[in-house]
């Protein structure tokens, strides 16, 4: 019996030692690819570009989502201590909600092929996102946080989670729920942004390891604009233009900060900018299709090229990083 027990213990230790470590932040890859796939789906509708491009990108996003989800959930069974440490880490815990957010985005990819499967994924993602946002926001309200742990990742649970819920709800025909989710995300974003900017302006500079997270700064206005458009119809109103304009400003600021942010080769930490960039691109396409103005009609193809190039570069860098690991 002792030998059997020791053998089982050794097998368990071996599995834990060789188990692929998938952090919750890696789901940012799924968000970026799903966003780019949406860009190319819209491009196929607007400009008659090959529809297969968007579907292939969505297929890649779905395959990665399946692998990451299985590995992430298995981590809780094999290396539970590491999973709990990530769950309670003041920075990394914000990314755990991406499990639900990525599920909703994959639901949008599945929707044209199976409404039932898409609706099921959407329901799971929305419920998980809501429950996690409530839990984490409640933890933030308890206080006792180190200002260094205040990063743009704080936008993800309540802000980005609510905006993506609004986008998915609109796509599945629930405009009322879409507008409610937009309101939750909009005011959560405004409240959190004041905290994040106060930390950036008044505290010591971000450690080099955390600087790529600044890419998430682009997401709230960009994804928020797309969420607002998903719950409304007709000509884009001043609020949609205001959200889009603020998103452009954030993008330009991030471009100015590239020399300060990029201290090493591209790796998975840079996926944080991709979802905001692809959302800004999708918003420009939707607004261009609903307005007669020339400005957005010019911006949309330019942003499609830029977002495609950025996602491709980060994907290649991430593959190289993975090979080295």
C-alpha cells in the first residue's frame, strides 16, 4: 500500500511539475483574435473582401480558447495553490474575468453556425462575468491595496466585462439588456479611470514588467463605443463620436509611449492592446456604414490595416516567445 501511495504521489508531483502554465491574462490572445475576426467579417460586408479571412481567424481564436480554457480549468485541479495565488493576486486576479469575456466573444463567432451553441456560450460567459465583477469589485471596496497594484487591468472585470456583455446581448437581439450592460460598463469605467490616472500621475512610474498593461487603456472607450453602437440604431449620435474620439486620443498617447513601454521583445503581455485596437476598428466600420460623412469612411480601412498588422506582429512575437519557453 505504501508503494502504491508513493507512486501516486510521485505521479501527481510529476504532472504538476510538467503541467503547462496558462495564466488568465493569456485569454487576451483570444480577445485580440476575436476582435480581428470581427473586423474582417465587417470588411467582407462593407467592401466585399474575402469572407474566409474572418472565419479562419475566428477558427484560430476558437481553437486557442478551447485549449486555454481546458488548461486553465485543469490548473485548478493539478496546481490548485498556484491557481489560488493568481486568483488573489491584486493584479493578475483582474484577468480571471477574461474567461467569461472570451466565452462571449467566441459565442459571437459560433452564432452564424449554431444559434443554440452561441446562446449557451453567451449565457455562461455573461453569468461568469457578472459574478466575478461583483466579487472583485466588492474586494476593491474593502480597501487595503498597495497603489503599485493599481493598473489598467482594473478596467477588465466590471468595465470591459459589461461592455462585451452589451455587444453580445445586442448581437443576440436583446437590445434592452445591451443598454443596461452598457450603463454598468460606462460608469464603472469612468470611476476606475480616475483611480488609474491618479496612480499614474502621482505615484512612482510603473515597473517595466507592468508597462505593457497600459495597452488596456485603449479598451474602455473603444469597446464602449462598439457596445453603444450595438444597443442603438440609426445615424451615430454625439456620444458615439465622443467615445470614438477619446479612443483615438488614447491610441495616439500609446503610440507616443512605445519607446517607454517596449523594453523587450514582444510576448503575450502585449495582447492587452489588441482588443481595444480591433474594437476601435469595428466601431469605425459600423459608424462608417451608418453615416454619410467622409472622415470615418477614410479611417475605417486605415484602422483595419493597422490593427491587422499589430495583431500579426504580436502573434509572431508570442509564437517566438513560446518556442523559446
